[in-house]
């Protein structure tokens, strides 16, 4: 007599559950449609009607006691970013987050005209021409007031062919796509698992499973495997479409692609733990959305999904950096554009694993079979 196979039973559950997922409109919407909509909206949205503020870095040796520096600060159109870490400065320059690095120096005699220099990258081609025009207008205004009969208060020394570093372009899609991939994984992990297990329990499907020889562990593994396969498929589609049609950067090609899938798998498993918690706490299917939104919405908004965490106040940045989605988004971006290995993003992976241990410990306590 052939012995009962727990693995065959698990794969049968996986196959049936996977078929049900593909037939669910909500799964398809959260898995495929929403990420693409947000990629298009946030990828091509403009700054029309908004006053532009240029972010620049200042050379450590720059003179900040002169009128030109104070006039630029008073204009409300320039924000000086102070960097302690040279790598962070380089990354922001490479990604086009800065208009450039400025330096203001007195001439050897100690009197005007000052020497104003700018260094930038080709990733900031949309910023430095307008920033250059702003600086020149401020110089002219100061010169007309202080030295009506002299050439000028400062000399702007900027030659694009000399002072522009040629680097890989950092496109909007390079920021947006990893965030939307994380968005898809979180939504599927929390909403998908919560509704799935609540419905299995509410419709007595789990109770029927108990009448079979399959163990509870393999029931959960079968359902989890179907969700993992579906969501990893959506990750593959999102990454490939971003790469083929929107020129998303996979710096090391196939190796980067596989690293992103590994990160997606880790993130999804952690997020599914939240789904188990919600399904255990929910008293009815109407109470699932409030619980799930309480977990997902803060991460959607401040977890680096749509905007860089750096745009928030310092206290909110600390909150954002605790969230698991923030660590996943940062790891995905570092692997895709910076070419970092999984070992290089081990701190982000470690933070996700810590979240996994905590959330699954809670899930065990609140999970209900009936």
C-alpha cells in the first residue's frame, strides 16, 4: 500500500490555490495593475506650477561670509545639503538629486570679484542650466547695487564640457519601479493572505482539510507557496517590462535580476506574516481592510515608495527607517542601480528578518484555525 505523501498533498493545494488567485480580480489589480499605474503617474508627473528649489552641496573650503552666499540663501530657491559621508554625496550626484557642488572663493587680494564655481553631473542636466541662470541673476543684482561702475561682484566659472561628470543616467524609473515592486509585495502579502485564510476558515475549508491526512503545517505551506509563486511572477513581469520598455537599470544584468527576486522573496515572506496576523485578529471580512490598511498605508506613504525618505522631517525619517518596506525598497534600489550584492545590503536584509521573527511570533499567538 502506497504511503500518503504530505508533499503531493501540499502541491495539490498550491495548484488549486494558485488557480483561484489568478481568477481573483483583486489579486490581479493589486499584483499587476496598481504598480503600473503608479509607475506611469509618478514617472511622468511634472513640476508644473511649483516653485523649484535647487539642492546643492557646498565645498568645505567655501567662503560663506560674502553677500552672494547670503543672497542665494535668502532667495528661497537654494537649499544647501551638508554631507558627512562622501559616498552619500557621490550617490546623490550620480542620481541627479543635486544641481551640483558649489564653491565661492575670494580672489588673492581679498576683495571682489569672488570666484563662483559649480561642478555637476550629466544626471542633473534638468537642474544646472536653471541653477546657473539663477546664480547669474543674483550676481547681476548684487553687482548693480554694490558696484554700479565696476564689472561685477562675482565671476561665475562654469564650463559644462569641463565641469560635468559623465555618468550613467539615473532615471525616474530607477526610483519608482523598486518602490512599486515593494508596494505590490506588501499589498499582496497583507491583503492577499488575510482574505485568503479568513475565507478558508469562514467557509469551513480548513475544517474539511483536517478530515484528510495532510498536516496543518503542509496546509499553510501549500497556501503560502501559491501566493509566493504568483507574486514572484508579478515581480518578474514588473522588472522585465520596466527594463524593456522604460530602460530600468539592471546594472549587472541577469545577476541583478536574480538578486532582486531573492529580495522580493524575503520581503514577501515577511509581509505575509502581517497577513496571518490580520486574518487571526479579524472577526469578519469587513474588519480586514481597516486592520490591513493600518499596516500598509503608513508604509505606502512614508516607506520610500513614492518619494525619498530624505524629504521628510528628521523625526519622520526615523519612523520611516523602522518600517520593513523602507528596508526592502532601499535594498532593491541599491542592488539594481548601485550594483551592490546581497551581502552589501545585509543590514537591510537583517532588518527584514528581524521583522519576520517578530511578526511570525505574533502570528502564532493570534492565528485561528476555526
